């Protein structure tokens, strides 16, 4: 080969390589310029892929590693920044901010001791005489507090299962703000997907927000997300932030002004179309940002977040009351117990009406938004000190938009975690099955003939605290309702719908570890509402062949007139008319056979009666509240008869003893515990006259205006519809039928006062509804065979001096008729 030719080839190769190298440098510099420009504009999501490409072109460039760390740090992938910062630090790359970012990266990875070390190292270099450095010092001091809290929470982590909601809901895009219906049949959420309406991309590189819907399929999984479409989704930002308890109102965030809250309504009963969202009127929206909302169970109070002037720091949580014509009152800041100098957001009021969940960057948090709960005192209106949910619910990242299901078994919230599908995802928190304290009580309200759903108001009164725990409205489209209840708690459930008779039930459910829900369905026929089914899991419970609830009872231990609790050795000291509880006479569950330990006491009773042959006694049998009222009445009759038979067989004059069963109507202990129910399965003796009537004892000598002595109040009551005096509901007829059976069986010759009440807080006293109600009940009892001569009709206002104050809360509890035995 010609030597000159070889030299020429080498020269040409050198020139080509030089040109190629120059072109590669230009490409790299172009990418560097693009990355720097995006970083300067804080377009971190756009800068990140450019820096990743530069990393492959210049794999050992420490500045690129540092910038990659910054890009990761300013996205949701904050924990991934640590490796990049560590590489930069290992090569002695200098940045006065490197120690700060190493502290932040360790913080997001929950390596709190390392984070504290770098925070302190960075803080030591600050000049506290400089305003900017002083601000940085305050910021780092807060992060040090977060790390201390994080260490404590990690060391005391709680055992909870946290599950990604899965690919049916989550995507490679941000998915957040889960809004779940009360029965968990649907979930609405906000997402920034590529199919966003209008196709716009925000300044942060993400698509504009749209609202999506998933529905629960029969197999329990979620359907594919469906965009709500127009008029809900528009070409601008549209985010769901809340759903009314009955599912008829959807609250939205729109990026208008400073950011405002809008509302959309279900359009008609038989459609799933939503009306065009309208901006909330009144005091909620301002020129500032208003971004989250939650409506109370009674639909009267809206909790929302805002960064308006006059707050305690960043965004605060406020409450506004609904006024006529859907105008909202001037809001009230929830105060420094809830709000801090930092940000509070995402309020969610639970179905109990007093538990508020929210997220905060303040309080005792791990960093970022942590989820907290607080409880409102119904008497004072004050909120309790917020409680951090702890790890693993809360992390050093953003944990926000928490809502708890009605039964308390699970919660939905937004977070970014190692198993996220791309960006922020929706997660489900599952409560341990080993310790349920709440269960879901749900059902439907429908027209029996047409099966159309009925929008009804369901009120749950806790009879132990005499407070309303929950007020919900059944869904206008499905008739469904749901709320949480506690096991082993006495409740009164009232269902009211416009143009229909109200229905009320007394309910209590025993603890069952495997049970998370009970279902009670109501049907409306004509103007009458009644229970058609009640069941828990797959086993039907507490319902007779007519579909009536075996819970129609109001046993009231307070109605006992100071019963004398004695042992058999105390019989000689019993005063006339007192109740003698035979403490050692008990029966097995569901039996009337005397237990062996009862015989000793009964023998002493026999001795006492033999010494006092002139006295007359009622032998009364009692049961616990397991089973129906009718069955317990029969069982108590048999128990009284067992004691009667034992004593008369031994020689006591049968005419001096009257066996009577009182069923479950006179408990002396709680029916919530096995021990309490054992005590209620008992026998008693009560001093009566030779005619079988009661003898008033010294504690109850108040004379009525008729000269009769009020012996005792019966625990059975009837209730009436508002402003009605002559209409007896099915519920009250059932109670009155029980009363008829008790009177015929136990008190055939006794005088009974029928005492009528009205609710003076809502009813006009001049209408005389109290006396009308008593007269209506009088007519019904006479029709059922009770002698008219044995019944006396009176109004409460005439008898207040003898029966005391009416301390029932306003509402159906005051619209009642009571019954008193007289002598």
C-alpha cells in the first residue's frame, strides 16, 4: 500500500472523529442547557428524563448526579434522590446545599439518625444574623422535630395492613383524593391521565385533573375507571373533593380565582347524571385558595380548608353552616387545637358526626402531610388534641385525603410508596379483624309496590348517652344507607321520610368477632314503613315470621322503685310493699327449671311465709333480653310458676301467692354481659293485698288528683308522629299489643293511668295533643279487651307534679304515651 495513502486515511479519520466529538459535545451541551432551563423554571418532571439521558452520556459527572438528585427530590420519587446525592458526596462534589439535601433524602428514607446528623451539619454552617440563613435554620429545626417524632413512631409502629388499591384504580399517573360512597359501591377519585378532557398539560409537566368513577362489581373488584364526562369534567382542572352522605351532592375543586369549591347535584331520581357544577354561595369561597370539603352527616355543616387571611399559618380548616336557599354562613376557624402555623388540609368528617380526620404538616408529624384524627365534644363543641395515626399509615412523605368507611374496618387515602404504580396512588388501610369495635349497619329504604328507592332520614340515638350518634340520609338513587354502630350498645333507630309514617326500632347487637355488618331493609306500603329483613353476614337474625324485629323493647332499670335487695336471712325486716329480689334463686338460660342452689333460699322463704300466714305476695319471674318479648313473657310465667309450685307443694296456701311473669321488661342489671343476663334471670316476691293489688311502700306515696296512688311506671311506651294525636303507628300498635297481653296476664284488676305527652319544642301546646294521644290509646286498649273502668286518661301537664319532669330530648322521644299502675 502506498505510504502516502495510509497517511491520508489516518488524517481523514482524525478529522471525522474530531467533527463527531464536536457534534457530541454540542448535543450534550444542548441537553445540559435544556435541563438547566427546566430546573430554573421548576419543571422537574421535564428535567428528570433529560438528566437521566445525560447520565448515560457522561456517567461519571458528579454535577449531573447532584442535579439528578435534585430532580428526584422535587418529584414524588424523593427517596430515590439519596443514591444520587451520595455519589456526588463520595466524589467530593461541592455544593453548600448538599448536606441539607442529604438530610432530606435520608429523612424520606426513614433513616432518621443519618438525617439528623446531616441536618445538624448543615445548620452549624448557617449565619443566624442573616435573614435567609435564619429562615433555613427554622426550617431545619422543624425537620429535626419531625425526625424525633418519626423515630418514636417507627419504634411503636402499629399492626395494620396497607394495600395498594390496585391497577383497576391506580395508574402510571397521579391518582388521589378517594371519595367513597357510604356503602362502598363506588369510588370517585381525581387523576391526571393522558386522556384528560381538553388534553392540556400543566406547568409542572402533568396533565390537567379530571374526575373518574369506579363501581364495585359482584366479585368485589372494581370496574375500569370511567371519566364522568361533561358537565363535570372540563378542559380545565376538575377535582372531586367530597360526597354528601346520601350521595346526591358532589363537591368539586376548580382552579378559578384562587381556587374555589363547587357543587353538583344528582339530576332526578332515576338517572346518574350530574348537574353543571355551581360555585358555593355565601362565605365559603374567597379570592384565596379553598381546596377540600366534607359535609356533616346531617348535611348542615361543611368542613373545608382555605389559606385565607386571618388564619393561624398556612392553610387552615374551617366550618360553615348551611343557611336557607343553600347559602353558606361566614366560616369559623376550628382554632389552634386543630390549626397550626403550618398547613392543614383534607378535612373529612366521619358518619358519627364528631370524629374529624385531616392531614397536617404541623403537630407531631414525621414530615410532609401526616394524617390525624380529633373528636368533638358534643357538649362543649371543643375538639380533642389531634392524634397521629402512626406508622405505617403515616410516612415522611405526603399522606393525605383519608376517609374511614362507615363500619370503621378500612380507610382510603392517598400516598406515594414503594409499590405505587407510577406517581401518587390510592391506598386502603385494613383494620385488624381481631379487635373490631364498630360494625357497619346498612340497608335500603324502598317503596314496597314500585321498589322505587326512598330518600329517608335515619337517626341513631345512643340510649346510654341519650345523644344522637348519627343522622344519615338514604341515597336518592338507590335507597341505600350506611353508618357505623358499636357492639353491645343500646340504640334507638328512627326512619323518617316525607309523606310517610315514621318507624322506630330499639336495637342492640352483641359482640361477634367475625361480623362486620348488619343489614336492615325497610319497605314503605301506603303510608306505613316497616322492617322487611334484618340479617348479619349470611345468617338471618332477630326477625319473626312477619318480618318484625325482636328488639321492640325499652327495658328501663331506672323504673324500678328502689327494690330491696336482700338475702333470705333478711326477710323479717321487709316493709310493706317492698320488692324482694331472691338473690339466690336463678335459672339456666332458656329454662324454667330451678337450679340446685335455689332450693336453700326457697326453703327459707317457706319458713318466713309459714310464720306470716296473713301476708299475700306476688311471685314474679323475669328473663334477660335474648329472644322475643312474647317468648320471654311465656318463659317468665313458667319461672314464676316453678317457684309457686315449689312453695305450695310444701304447704303454703296457694291463695296467698300469685305467680306472674314480667318477661324482660324489668331488668335489674345490664343485658350486655353474661353476668348481667344471669342476674336478670331471677325470681322476686312483692307484697300485695288480699285482692291481688299492690301495696304502695313508703318510697312512693304521691297521691294523684283522683286519690289513687301511683305504684309504678310500666316500661312499655307508645310514640306518635309529629303533630298527630289520633294516628297510631305500627310500631306503637305492636307495643300496645304487648301491653294488652301484660295487663291481661298480670294486672287484670289493676287501675292503669294512660299519660299523654307532647313535644313543646316543636308542637303547639294549645292543640292538646298530649290528651288526644292518651284518649286514642284508651280507645285502642278498650277495643282490645281492657276494661274501660280500669283505665284513666291524663295529660302530662296535669300530672307533672306527680310524675316529675320530662327529661327526654326533643323529638319522637317526647311524643309519647306512658303507663302507670295505680292503687
